[in-house]
C-alpha cells in the first residue's frame, strides 16, 4: 500500500511547514489528489489517520479534493477530460491521449493553531 508512504510524506510537509511558520497544532488538512495520480482515496484517509497519531496533526480532519483528469488528444488536438490513463478521446475516439492534468497530489491548505 503506497498510500502509507504518501501519508508519511504529507506529514513531513506539515512538520516542515510548522517549523518554518511556528504553529503547534493542525486542525484540518486539505489534500488535492488527481484522478490519475494512482492514489486510493479511502486508503489515503486510513493511512493519514495512522501516520499522524502522536504528532501535531493528531486528530486533524483530512479533506480530500479530487481533481479531474485531462489529457491532450493527438488525434484531434483537443484537451479533453479522461478518467483513466489509457482512455480514448471522448470527442473523436482516437488514441493516444497524453495525460496533462489530474496527475498530482499536493497539500493545498492547512488550518492551524
């Protein structure tokens, strides 16, 4: 389950940011996850709750914002929404569609004390 290492990375971002900005408690974390990022949202929730126990983010509420996948179709030249990396273009049915969005995962915002 690679979500555990991803959750550990999120905690590291939070802790590094806390050192820089001087906060001692995190109440809420907004995490943006792209549809094409290969992250299972429910597994991420479980792993996040496990990783933050005993840290400044213990008990923090995790808000996940799922961003839509999109890609560039080489057939018609359009940017189109896609849900899977190897989907055909929804406009022309062509291949390949190169993913251009929805690949990322990032900490978008924190509510802190």
